[in-house]
C-alpha cells in the first residue's frame, strides 16, 4: 500500500559510523494532520513521540549484537 504522508522533519542517525537520515512523517489521513505542519506541532499533538522514535532508532540493532546508534546534531 502507498500512504500519503506529510514529512515533518528528519533525524540524522549515525549507524556504524555513517550518516543515515530518517524522515518523520504523518499520514495525511490522520485526524490530527490538519493541525500538524512541522516538528514543533508534532511534539505538541503527539507528546514524547519524537523521543520514542529517537530511542527506538538508537537501540533497535542491539538485539543483533550491534552497538547502539548515535545521532548527529545532538538528536535534534
């Protein structure tokens, strides 16, 4: 399925020493989509979601025995 999303921001993950950009988007059919236009709106309407996304990308490869990822730009 193809889902139309609004890109709200990006995180620069450092994955095994290389930049790996992750886009954060919102389904345009989400009931809150008319109110969410950027990362600041996302934080307001979905509190802690960006922190949860950031943490998941930081640790998701630990189960494979790989080290935790870090972020460029302090994770902003």
